[in-house]
C-alpha cells in the first residue's frame, strides 16, 4: 500500500494535469450539440465541388430569415395589444366625489354670489341634483370607455400601439379604437369644454372650477402584458418555417453547378434535417465518440506545442489550468450564443471577442503561445459555428492582426487601437466573403458590421480581465511591471530615502541588465523591475554597505569577519521579507533571492581565512542563501550586479581595465556553475560581456590609451 501512495506522491503533478485535461475534454463535449455533422462543404456563389447530390429522404424546404420576418410582420400587423380595466378605481373615485360635492355645495349655497340668484329652496335642490347627475354621468362615461396613459405604458412595456386595442372588463374582451380612449388630460379638457357650453352662468362655473374635477380623472385602463404576450406568441407559433418539400430521389445539385440562392436554401434545409436525424438515431453514441476524438485531437496539438516549445508552461499547473479555462470559456460562450439564435434572439456569433484570447495570453505569457491557444480554441468552436470555414478564417485573420497590433501592452490606449484594427480586419474579410457569395452589395447583411463593432468594443475590457487573471493565477503582466518600476512606488521611495546609494546602484544595474536582455532576447521590463528591487534588503542596515557610507568610518572595522559576512548575506533574507510584506509578485522576489545565488562573501571569507588559518570555518556564515539563477533574466541580473559593484572600486577606469574586470567576474561565475540552471548559452554570455563593456565605458567616459610618439634619434 505504501508503495502505491509513494508512487502517487511522485506523480502527483502528472495526475493533476491528466485530471484537468480530462475534465476539460468532458465539459467541452457536454457543450457540443447532440447532432451530427453534414459531410459536405459549400458556399453560396461557388461551384458544387462534390458528387451529384440526390435527396436521401423526403424533407421540407426552410424559409429564409427574410421570409420569416415578413410572416412575423404580417401577423403582428393584425395584432392588437390587450388592456385591462381596473374596476376598483371608479367606485372609490365616485365615493370621494360625492363627499366633496356635498361639502362644496353647502359652502356654495352660503356664498353671496349664490344668494344674489334668489333661488327658492326647491329650485336650489333641483339645481344641485341636476349638477350632481351631470358630473357623475360624465365621470361614469369616461371610466366606462377607459382612461389610459399610453405614453407611459409604452415606455414601461415597449409595445407597439395599434389603431385598436382589446379592452378587458371582468374577463370580457372588447375591441375599441385607440383614438376613442381618453387620457386623464383629454378627459378633463373634454368635460371642461362641455361645462362651458352647458353652464353659461358664471356663478355655477365658479363652483364647478372649485370642485377640481381633474383630481377625479385618473388612469383605470392598464396594459396587460401577460395576456398580450400569450396571444402574440400563440399567433407567431402558427408561422410555418417551411415553404415546400423535396421528395426522396430528387436531384438537388450537379457537380460544378453554381450554388444559387434557391439551391443554397435547399442544401441548408437538407443539412439541418440530416444533422437532427443523425443526432437522434441509434448511431448517436458514435457521433459523440467522433466529437470526442476531434476535441482530443485539438488538445493533443496544444500539448505537443507546449511539450516542444513551452515546457515551463506545461509543468506549471496554474498556467495550464488558466489555458484550459480560457478555451472552455469561449466554447461555452459560442454554445450559448448559438442556443439564443435558435430561440430567435437577435444576437450573432460574431459578437464573441475571440481576439481577446490573443491579447490576454500574449500579455500574460508570450505571443507564440497566444497564437497557438487562439488557433486551438477557434478550431474547436469552428465545429459548432455555421459556415465553419468562413468563421475560422475570419477569427484567424482578426486574431493574428490583434497580436501584431499589440506587441507589448503598456498603456490602455493601445487596446483602443487594437480594437479598431480588429474591427477593420473583421469588416474587410467579411465584406470579401459576402461579395463573393452574394455577388451583389445590396444582399450583404450590413448589420453584421454592428456585431463586429461591439466585438471590438469588448476587447477594450481586456485590461480589467488581465488584472483579474493576474490575481487569480499569479501572472505578472507588463502593465504591472510598469507600475512597479515607477519610482513613485512606496517601496522604491522608501529605498531612495533610506539607502540612496543602494538605489543609485540599482538604477545602474537595471540599465546594464536591460541593455543585455534587449540584445540576447528576454523580458527587458521584467529584468529592469527586478533590478530596481533586488537590493531592498539593504534598507535593514544601510550603513554596512559601502555605497551608503557618507564618511570614511566603516562600521565593519568594529566587527568580526563572520559577523560582517552575516550582515551582508542577510540582506537577501530581509529583502525577501520586505517584498512579501509589500506583496510584490513572486517573479520579482526571484531576483532578490538569486542575485547572489549560493555564492560566498569572498572578501570577508578570505580575510577570515588569513586571520585564522588554523581555525575551522563555518562556511554557511559566509554563504548567500541562494538559489542560483534559473532564468535568463535572473542570470543577467547576477552578472550586472557583480560587475556594477566591482567597477566602482576600479582606480583607473579605462576600456582595458573595464574589459578585464567584466571577463574576470563573469568567468568566475561561469566557473562556479552559477548559470547551470538558467536558459543561457556561451554565445549569450559573450554578447552580454560586449554590452556591459560598451555601457560601462560610456558611463565612466573611459578613453582609450593613445600610443606614445617615438622620437627619431636621428
């Protein structure tokens, strides 16, 4: 049993990779539709390149989208929206009106204007009843017809107001012309107009105005969205999606025939019918197996690329998981959009920003990996997309242009330019496809260019996604490196204030290392940022480092050599501690840990040996904690750090002394196998020596020594 557990522990990383790969393949398979694939490829306006096609079974011819839209428009033109009368509103309004009328009338009878009329009590009661009945009848009439607020209802429910509507009262529907229905305003204007003509007496007009009749006119007719949608959907469900039939044995297309609109529609109908038949047949499991093999083939291609060109990604579980999640995300988005299209939702597959894959992976990894991950994703989604060849070609063109337009993401404004270039690429390639297929500019689906524009707009959100992926998977993008290398960063400001000499040393090292990496290839921004932070541990005891000593007094003179060596080597440990406290990325901490590798503090080590020749030396006290550099960038930093520090001690800074110093230090590091774990060649090292020599000569303005003139003895 222990043997098996030990075997599992030894292969834990391989088991993890196998598990996430299997899960990814299974999830992609679940996202694939349960239909077969039509075995013929064809394009409108192009010749039929296969054998003569005979209808293998009876099938119906599907209507075009334009024909279906015409049918929908025809049906909807006959549809009248449904409104429901709220019968509880009128009784409450009348109750309030009666109370207010009685109160206002008693007050009106006591007014001096009314008394001047000299009405008897009998006539006064008659006038009161007449006025009351007149107003109540008018109010009842308005509420019986219906008072609506069409403008507000349209804004709220987004329906089309027709010439007539269906009015529902107690589940009884009645069709009524829209212009016969009052709004609260038109009802008030109507009753006011009637009152002026029916009551000429200014005394009564004053009373009627005092009643505030507009307060008794409110909406009682409301849009019935549930009923309207049910009836509308019921009417639309009766639309036939077919317009004819092709019998079995009918010749559909001959070899070499140009595929016109009618033939294209028949082929599309056959394709859909055959895919559905295959998906529901007894061969369903074979189809699923075939889909699985296609997906596995694409994943294998990805693994082969990583195995041969990016082994560090293949063995980094977080990076591998990130790539699989990215592929899975876009396959899921493609499936979702296609399902929405099948449900007649107005959305297009071209809205999906596939070029975002290239931007994100290029920024977090490298351009070659970005291109390969992008190609694999597009190939998988190409099995799902209609017009697969056109889809894949469009996406490849846009993705490649996105990579070329964004060699290094340093500013958010670059994403805008990339979005514009991607939109133009989509538009040009799609236009080329469209005119070859349709043969006419008028037949091009111009609204697809809107989807391309939205696609480009979505690319500008890459900046936020990159930040999220950085935090989730521990990546380090150029954007973050630019922020970290800013001298206003709190940690660099602290270094400047506490150890100004160390900061100047870091700047010089950064310049040397960046120049070297630019020459031999690598990430110059990474090595520059790492160089700026590599000595932050010296802030713990700045005066013990010569670049920060302002006087001739050296505090090491009062210490034993092993104690001094301990202080010097501890700056690596303190640097790592400070970096973690300020949450610097691990890639930057690597520079702090490796810039001295596992080397020794040779000055104090040699001094100790000379002073105590017979004493046994504890070499760990004189040794840096390491590890040695394991990347090209950390190796270059070790060289630059040693050379910049040593060059300050040169008494005579000429091109010869500088070259000798560089050769001596780097050759010693090579001899000690400091670069055994780094991806760096002897050719790279020779190029680095030349770069360092040129730069230091320029820094110290070293002049070549001119030959002395030999005087002629004659």
